[in-house]
C-alpha cells in the first residue's frame, strides 16, 4: 500500500513560465530526499525510477521513455533526472 501511494506522488507543473526552473529544482530536491530516505534497502532502482517518471507527469514521462539512454543508463537515477532537467 505504501509503495503504491509513493508511486503516485505529486506531479510537477511544467507550465512554461519564469518560475519553471525554480519549481523543477524544488521538485527535484523534494523527490531526491524522499527516495533517498524511503527506498527499501533491498529494492532496485527500478521502483525509484518508476516513481520519478510518474511524478514528472505524462509529458515528461514520455520524454524519459523516448530518451536515447542505454539499458544501463536507463536504470540509473541520476541519468533519468538528467534527461528531465534537459527537457525543461
């Protein structure tokens, strides 16, 4: 139940305005803190990356899914966050 609610999380408002950069950085900080503190020790990064994609919203989720990341990089949290950051 906790993992299911974690995977929904809050989504970022990607409205293109002068505050997007600040919203993204705040969102990234909050989500990084959350996954660092709540990630089950034996859980792979797969669940955490799933949460980040879900929290990033439908449009950005498609960007991460369409990014040309290698299989190895698509399983690295820092690489997925980098794709999201480049898309803002």
